[in-house]
């Protein structure tokens, strides 16, 4: 089975609205570009993700920006899991911009 990676930008307070996190600096763009280069298939869409999440061994790549958005949509607000999702931190990377790239696996 292939590895599925979920990747997103969030603020320190969990806001995933790209208009609130301050955009992407070169190091963030480089981080995600390398992630895409290492991928052979890209799956996107909230509904697809919600339907398939029980079947995937789900990796998560979350880049946390050093800002407090104060408002906006939250990353897991609308997620309804049948059971608690246990994740293990596999790697971290501090980017030049002060953002922290987190890599979690199930």
C-alpha cells in the first residue's frame, strides 16, 4: 500500500485559512515543492479525504506559522472521527521563516 500524506499550513492557534497565515515565503514554498517532487500521486479534496481516511495509513505534514490568526476556519473543526486518531511525531524541521514543519504518522 502506498503512503498517503496530508499536508497543510496552519497558524499557532490552528487557523488553516491561507489568507490569515501570512502567505508563503521561499523556504515554505521549497518545503512543499520538495514534498510534491517526492510524490507520485496527488489526491485533493475534503470529501475524498473524509471518505478514504479509514482506509489510509494517513501521514500528516503540517507547517505551523508563527502567527496568531485570531479568527478563521480551524483545521479539524468539521472532522468527525469514529475513534481517536493516534499519531506519532516522525520528524520536525524549523524553516528559516520561523515556521515549523511537523511530520506525523499513524
